[in-house]
C-alpha cells in the first residue's frame, strides 16, 4: 500500500518506519526544510530506542520518503494518517488548529479512487465527524474517501515494540471499505483488532489514558495516607495489587505523571465533559492529586535540606525518552530556582531539550556522579535504569551531605540506612541518619 503520514513526531515517525518495514511505500509530510533534510539523512531528530536504525534501514530500502509537498504524496495514497500535535489550550480544550489545517491541505488533493483519511492524533469525540464534513465540502467532485479513527496507543520509550506488537488496534469508521483497508494494513500486528464506530474509537483513547492517570493518582493518594500513618505504600500496593480485579501495574507512587499525553488528555476529557454537562470531578481530583505529589515532594526538600546546591537526576518525563513536555522535573526545577537553589542536572537523553528551555540557569553535567558532586542533596525525578544500581558509596563520598529525596522509590530504605544516607522516599517512612 501507499501511505501518507502527516507529522513526523513520536507517533508519526514511529508509525511511518513501522509501516515501511512491513513493505509499504510511506510518504511523510513535514513543514520544516531543516528537519526534513535531517530525516532524509537518517537522523530521527527525536530520541526513541531503535528508531534511528529502523529509519535508516527503510530509507535505504527506498520505502520511506520525506517531503513538504502534499501533492506528491496524497494523490497516490491509499491511506492518509494525520499525526500532528493536539496540545492543550489554556482552558484544557484540545487545540485542533493544526489537525484542521492539514485536513484543508489534503481535501482538494484526494484522488478519484478511494482514500482512507485516518486521524492518529488524539482528538475529542466528534472531531472525526467534523473532519469528514470539511473534506466533503472541499474535495474534488470525483474524489472518493472515508474517514476512520485509528487512535494511537504507543508509549514513548518502547514505541517501536508497542507498534509491532500492539495489545490492540482500534479502528472506528462507518465505512466497511475503510475498515477493510485498515485491517489489511494492520494484519501483520498480532494484537486484537477492535472495529467500532467513530465516536467510540475517539473515546477509547481518552478512556485509556485517563484510567492510567487515575491509577497513578490513586497510588499517590494512598502514599499520602501512608506517610501520615507509618504504613509502607509499596507493601500496601503490592498486597492490594495481588487482587486480580485490581492489579499492581501502573500503581507507582512518586512525583506523578507528566508527558505530552496524560496531562493534556485528562484535561481534554474534563473539557469535553463540561460541554456535555457531565460532572467529571473524578478527573479533576486526579489532576489535583498529581499536582499535590510535587508539592509534598518539594515540601520535604525545602524542610530538610540545609544548603542550596542540589543534584537533579532525571529530567525527561519518563525513562527512555528525551521528551520533557509537562515533565515533573519542570515543576520541580521552577520551584527550586525560585528559592535560589543551584541545580546540577543530569539526564541520559533529555539534556538538550532542558538546555533549550533553561539556558544558563542550570548547571549541566555529563553523568550522575558529576551531578551529585559537592551537593547538599540529590533528587531523583526520573527512574532511569542507570540510577538503580549506581555506586551509592561513591555518591555518598562526593556529596557534601548524604541526603537523597527519591521521587520514584527506586531504593530500599533498609539499604540506604546501611549505607548511611538520610533518605526520603514516597509513602514510606524516612531514614534519618
Ligand atoms: N507521544 C505519544 O506517546 C503519543 C501516543 C499516542 C497518541 N499521541 C497523540 O498523537 C499526536 C501526536 O503526538 P506526538 O507526540 O507525535 O507529537 P509531536 O509533537 O512529537 O509530533 C507532531 C508532529 O507534527 C508536525 N507538524 C506540526 N505542524 C505541522 C504541519 N503544519 N504540517 C505537517 N506537520 C506538522 C511536527 O513537526 C511534529 O513532527 C497527539 O495528538 C498525541 O496526543 C501521542
């Protein structure tokens, strides 16, 4: 098949490389010459494990093309995927301006034969119907098309594996022809294919992300109770998670969720609720607890740190990505800078993005030891693997004060006690030396 993918971010580029790898001819439309040149030369721009290799392989095989020109790609495509961003507006509503700009670019170029136009961007329920109406108004008379919602569920950091081995593929459309074409495209993917209507497909995506956010906030809420009562949150959640109706996965207490999806999708679902007169207090509380996690974490830091130099381990919103959008680290950095702390920061992949945002306000280091060197405290904000078995004795020697605030519960309190650290984690009693 010939496929056009508009947008080459975490969703667009990963999907493009994976579909090309299955043998399809894939055209990727971008809007910046400089980025398109880098992509043509095999530079994925973003960091995603395995992406550079897959990109280079499929460029070499002649199955991946990058262009700014819609005509080149759209007219020959069987499927067009829209994968541009849908960031939150001030009021939480999803900003759909780029999606509709793309739809208007596509409309007059649709071919005489049949084309599926499918939105992979996360869009509120009802958006695909509006896309359909716009295309109908602006297409050539003889062009035939159908709209399908194909929401994306990949996770940054494991996006390629998530695409090749998706748990499920959701296809929402009222056109059987479009459904058949999309089923054929996704045939090599072993996961269950869920065929449904447009509105259900749109809502499945928001439901999944909001449910995961609720789970994280619920675990954090319980961690607040644990800290006040002497209970151990990991013990509590391990035991509760043994109940098959509940499960342990995604109940990780810490400094809360971030990234380009959960915060904006929870906000957008609240916003859709408002327009439908649905009281979405559960989701508002989810956001509120997420905010509180950072307040509590910072409270502990402010109350218990004597000096003003801090080492910050982890900047990306989660491990294995360079994405810092709505990362917990941003709230933490802002609060610490406001109080006049000097921050020695380190992250495996997120440094360049943080540098673009903070310039010379932070001290950038090239490894966790350098970040910890001569500090009054170390804060763990992202649970990168390299922190989990770091040489803590060495860390203790190079710090001014052996004090760690662990926002991801990556160490055992008993071990920290043995090593002589004062150690604050989440939902567990502090170790005070
Ligand atoms: N990142 C994820 O983990 C993830 C997972 C599932 C769904 N989604 C959803 O997918 C969508 C895209 O997310 P993302 O993380 O890939 O975003 P992103 O910001 O990484 O990528 C967006 C892409 O759109 C391009 N773009 C912007 N304006 C354009 C234009 N006028 N013409 C052509 N391209 C243009 C940008 O250059 C960029 O390549 C969002 O709706 C998001 O909610 C994201």
